[in-house]
C-alpha cells in the first residue's frame, strides 16, 4: 500500500478526542435534597431491604418505573419501562433419575455413583443422552484471544468432557485476564458452547494439574444442599436455556477412566490442554447420562427509560447510566436497608434522568440517546446486567459507554483488621476521602478515562484506582458484564466502609452534598459522551 494510503488509513482509525464541554443542560437541577428524599424512600424499612424476589424489591421497581414515566422518558423495552428476565432456582430430582453409566468397548456397563463419581450441574437440562466421549481441553472458544479448544473437531452427538477454569490461570501474562479467572472460565458458558456445537451432553472435571484431585464426595453437598439457602442461589435463565443438554460434574478418577488413562496420565493430558496446538481427543468410550432437575422460575425486572437523542445518525447509539436497586433484605428482625448500597446509586440515576428530562422539555437533547437503568439482582451475581448484555435493547456494538453508580453516598473508610470484606484494600480513614470518588474500569479504555478526567469535576477529587487491586472490586458491580462483552464502562464508587452490608447502612449516614456533586459530574460525563463526535474505544 502506498505510504499516503497507509497514513490515511491510520488517521481514519483514530477516534476523535472527546473534549470537555460547557455545563450540561439541566445539570443545575440535581440537588442534594432530592437525593435525600429518594434514598429515604428506597431505603425505608417498608421496602424490607429490597431483596430480589420479594415484595420490597417489587415496590422499588415500581418506584423507579413510575418516576421514569412521570419524567416522560421513552419506554424502550417491549414491556414498556420494565425489561423482564428469568431467574431459576433448581432442585435435584430423585436419586434414581440421575445416573451415569460408562460403556467401554469390550467391557460390561459400569454405573457411576451419584455424589461420589458425579453429580448434575445446577444449570443442566433434564433429559438423557448417550454418546462417545471427546476431551475438548478447557472447552473454551475465544477467537479474540486466538484460542479454540475445539479446533476443527466435530462433536455433534458426542459427550464432551472439559476441564474447569482456564489455561494459564496463575500467569499474570495470560491472554484471558491475567492471573484472575475470566468469564471464559464459567462452566455454564462452556456447556453453552458445547451445546452450540451439537454435543449431546457435557461433563466438567477439575483441572487437576492446577488444583489437585478434589475431594468429590463432599462436593455434591455444596452444590445441592439438603436445606434451602436464604436467599436462594439463582441461575440465570438465559444461560440455562442456552445450554439445553444434560450437564454433570465428574470426579477426576472417572474422567481418567473415560479417556483410558491413569490418574497420572490424566494429569499429563490436562497439562497438554494448556499448550498451543492442543487438539481434541475423541475416544470410543461411550457415556450414558440421565439428569433430573426441577426448575422454579421467577421473573424479575430491570427498569429502563430512554432520553432519545436528537441526531438522526447517532441517536441509535446509546450511553447507559445505571445503578442496581436490590439489596440484602432482612435477617430476622434486622433490616438491611442498603442506603449507600445502593439506594444512593438509584437516587443518582433518578436525579440524572430528571436533569435530562428537564433539558429535553426546554428543547435540549444530546445527539446520542441516554438510557437510564435500575438493574436488579446485582447482589445475587450481577444477574440483571448479565441478562441485559445477553439480550440488549440495542446491539452492544451501538452502546458507546456504560456508567455505573454503586455506593456513592459515603466516604471510603477501611479499618485495620476489617476482615474479608476489606481484603486487598489499604487501611484509610473517612476524613482522607471526604471529597473523593473512586473510578474503576479506567484501565480498559484510555479514551473513556480521558473523557472522565476532562469532564468538569464540580470540585470532586477523582481517583482512578483499584483496577489492579486484589480486592477484585473491578468485577464486583454492574459495569463488569459490559466490560466483559466489549463495552467501555466505568464504576463510580465512593468506597467501602464499616457499615457495608450491615444493618448500619442507613440513610442518615450519607453525605448528600457530596452525592449531588458526584451525580452532576456523572451526568456531565454522560452528556459529553452522548454529544461527542467520536466514541471511546476499548483497549
């Protein structure tokens, strides 16, 4: 290619900078008094801690829905302002309906023992299947990382055996996510990939070369406890539905037998799955598996309202401002009100939405659209946002950025000997963080970090930190599913404190003046992203 064409191509690939702009229309309407009122309503004892699946949670959903409606936001979902998603509470069926039998050539059928040799996975479909076994390494297909454990193997009608976790698990230079497990390590997503490729069933075994041979008899008790948990352990309906085939966890000794190996030979084979050029291994050993799992489904809702953009060419691109509305409910007579976690963030979303609606009534709209969202089931595993990225209202490729407000009402305070809740965070006082807000997710997009740094901070100290902290905060809130699916996202967060996830997280302990500044800054950033010529890239 001629040099001039190379230069033009390089220039075309550069995203124009997102410059700071003047005060966003409507920003002055964001007031501490309104935030105080909304936090008091959402964190009142009447809502009983807003636990997913409870009347208090449904009441919080209605608070946000009715506000979006009164503000005149556009209802963007098929259900209006409510975007439904299913959660599943699975129960294991009768023992005699859950079976696994090995059919090796020239040998008598060999039944495996439920609870000692195998157990069904919680995301398994009910049904029976029989097929020859193919060992597919870690069962990961990740083209973006140049990794495909299936290579060119055809597993149609076969039983796929995969290792748990992922390659290079303890390598900081791992292409997946350094020495932290990436989303590719989720067994349910491995099962979904096997099903997509036509497998009859999927079996998961621990990666013995990294974790040793697990004590299997005790494992089933943790996955299928005899007493129901409070709150229930949910599975995401969208993921379970996409699996649709029997799935079971098997003991390493059984996996070794399926592959005609000794325990040491199986460990060597697991190590080979770490290597470049690994290809699946097809065997003549057949497995017959039967799974009986009963599913209790509950439908929950995210709440969404759209401030439609003004530019005919850009309004189908969205900036999202969101916060989770659920919390931990009650324990006995104690109410976990969750004022900071996360009535504060939802109050911020409501205030930002009101500012945008005020601007629109005066004839000011951003070029792109801004979606305001209250996510559900965050405390149960970010399930509301995982459901959204599975079934987004516009393609994720058209989602410019996501700004997540979670715990924006306090001053970060990490006590000495604070316990596991504060693991990986430096000891610090509330007074040292009085005017500060943390921003996480910045290392995934330099463009978005630069835009956040350039936006009017309205007197706040903006601290870009914790992306590389062993606290793993960067994965612990609703921005993470967006980052994992390639959308630039930031987590706006004033930090943990001794009342975090305790009944002491009450409305009277929040700093509403500081909250108002945080919401004004977030709204300003959202407006600038929605108005910019360019859009942030994910690094």
